[in-house]
C-alpha cells in the first residue's frame, strides 16, 4: 500500500478534505498527465468494485472526458466536435456497450474518430478552408498523406454531409484482406490439443477451445461471466449471446474446471465473477493478454476464428448463427457467402484432381 500510486493519491485527497466522488476524480484526472489519469482510473475501478463509489456509465464518461480535452486544445472546432460526439458517436457507443466484451476497443473506437475529425479540420483550417469549402480534391489529398490510418474519418464526413456542414465527400472503406484460415487437419488438431493436453495452462485450453469451436472474438471470450456456463434441459451449456448452446462433454468438463478454480488476488475478494478473471479489481482478463497467451502456445487467433466461422456458416443459416454467436445478421450473412465461395472452390479443386 505504501508503494502504490493509487494509495498515495487516495491519501492526498483525504488529507485535503476532498470528498470521494466521481466528479472529484474527474477533475483530478483533468489536471494530471497520462500516467496520473491511469492511476485515477485504477483507483476509480477499485472504489466502484467495493461499493465505495456508485457505478456509472464509464464509457460515456471516458468519451466525454476525451472530448473535453480535445475541445480545450482546439476551441475553434469545439462546437462542431461536441455536436458530432453528442448526436453520432455517443448513441452508437451506448448501444454497443450493452453487448458483452470489448470496453477498451469501444473507447479506442471513439477516441480514434474524435482525433481524426479534429486532425482533418485542423489541416483544412491551416490551409485557409472551412469545412463547407472542402472539395473531394482536398479530401483525397488529405487521405493520401497517410492512407493506413485515416480511413476512419469517413464516420465524421458522412455525419457532417448529412447535417449540411460539408459537401458529400467520398471516403472509401478501409480495404480488408481476404480472411486466411487453417486447413481442416490443423484446425481439429489444435482443438484436440486444447481439450486434452493438460500441459497447457487451463485458461489457454478453455479460451482456445471456445475460439476453435464457436469462432468467438477474444474480446467476448475474455468477458464471459462465470454464469455464462449454465445447464439447459439437464445438459451443460454456455450462453454466448441469448441462446444456450449445449456443450460436448470434454468442453463442459474443461469449462467447469475453469469455473471451479479458486480465485486469487483481487478476484478472490470481488463481487464480480468471470471465467477469465483479470488482475484489476472487478475486471475480466484483458483480451490483449489472452491473445498473447494463446499465441505463445501456438494457437493462431485470426486464422482459427476465420476457419471456425466458415465451417459454422456452411451448416447454419444466418438467422440461426447470428443469435447463437452474438453476430449481427449482416455479418453472419457475409460469412455464409464466404463459406459458399470456399465450398465451391473446394469442389472445383477436387474435380480437377480426379480428372488429372
């Protein structure tokens, strides 16, 4: 406790008689650098977990805090940025936050769009142009300067055009490479290893098996609560979205063993229970940490997920696949199309081999 930045911050607040509220912590964070903000976020998480502070909509608070700082640095764009965040970013962020997993991803999603919007506006302003005067030529020039990171400004330009703040500026979607998968033998060998190889860490085996059987994104796997493991008509099941999925016996045993582990550290004294508890009070394991552990044990995350979703989409229609796995029906439909393409290519390859 004596060596903890959070404890020293807490002691300083108490020493000067400041009350422990979210508003006081927000003010302190505003006056601190990046390191101080991280310390305050950690302290806030601890206080909320143990009911010293009430819960709040932390995603909205983080986005508004970033907006306030950005607007203070760029007051000439503050009015437009606030309207963009209030009427476009925040409603979508709140809807997404009702789905499990991915809090850090959603924060980065919002920060990136705010930062790119202000970077675009600042560059145009430096060249003597208001947003309403920007043409497609200037838009293309700005994108070409750093195409790898600027495509996400599309979110802001679409909103601005619809609200009459700018012309209809075309920003292409970020190009996506074709998904790369595993061959069938490698996929099932990895799954067999996760289910049976007791030399692997238990959390690696469990996360790998869920990835290889259900194609879940790691942000959702890491955020699975302990009560996602349940019973359905007398069988062990897991709830990934809304519908319980019956588990094969080996995976049911593996997840039960994971759930029955005695928590350690913060997780041992936390009211929140996760299948993959993290090191922060009340928090699940970070998807980044989980990804590093899977990769270190030879489980290729993206190819494994691509292969699993392609195989599932071959067998299940989008209307069934989407609510089972927590996918948007449009995403499930895209995987269905890819599965059909892959299957056609496979049949053509087999036909060519038989002829030769």
